[in-house]
């Protein structure tokens, strides 16, 4: 919970479409700077981009909506899974893709 009593969540979003090699990760990191979220974004071997963000539920929802809007012509689909926040992150970073 935040100091205001808001529920903290972790959202794992997977973006599909033309999302690699187009500045998606850099844009996501830039957008994250405007929101009270922490986490990471990385390219996946299957051509998707995975983003993990933690924060107050409404703030994370607004962040993910802003990312999708910023990259809307390129995003074909976005899947989001929610779970309790872990508090594992202190900032927002671009990570390198997982080994194949």
C-alpha cells in the first residue's frame, strides 16, 4: 500500500506487433519518467517487448496506456498480467533481451 492507502501492483505487459528496432524500449523508459512507476522493459526472442512495472494500480494503468498510445501505430496487441508488487525496483531501466 502507498501512504495514501492505494494498492501497489506489478503489471507484466507483453506488446506484440512491430515493436523491436523502432525505439520502443527507449520510448517506454522516457514515458516511465512521467509516472511514479518502477521496473524494466526488454526485447524478447519471439519479437515481442516485455515490460514489468510496479506502482499504485491507477498510476501503472495510466503508464501502460501512455506507452501504448505513444507507440499505437506499431502495437498490434498488449497482454497484461497483474500480481502483487514486490518492491524489487527503484527506478525504470532498459534491459537486454534474454538469451535464446
